[in-house]
């Protein structure tokens, strides 16, 4: 597979994984009254009171996105190598 297509697929997977993990609650030990979401870095947070807005930490979002793009690219490349070796 061409590297350009691997980048497109890994970018798409990175976006999907980042958004799905934004639904998972981030453990906030010691912080009472704050909810956080995202993994490995929380990029959504909300103070717990009625009518509170959800805040987006864009730097953590971009870091999460880059991490999951790199992980996806690595896994896709390994799968490509395994499939290529199985065909021989």
C-alpha cells in the first residue's frame, strides 16, 4: 500500500479513536467537582454545577490526535508487513 494511503487511513482512524475516547471519563483523583474526558490526556472538562459549559483543551486534543495517528500508522504498517509475508 502506498504511504499516502496509509497516512490518510491512519489520520482517519486517529480522529475516530480520539473522538470515541473523548466519551470515556478521565480519572480525576483529588479533584472534586470537575469532570474530565479523553485518553491519554484529558481534552474535555466541565465543572460540575447546573448549566456549566464543557471546555475543550485544544492542545491536549491535538496531542491525543497525534498519538493515535502514530499508533494507527504503526499498527497498519505491521499488518501490511504480516500480510505481505503470508502471501509468500
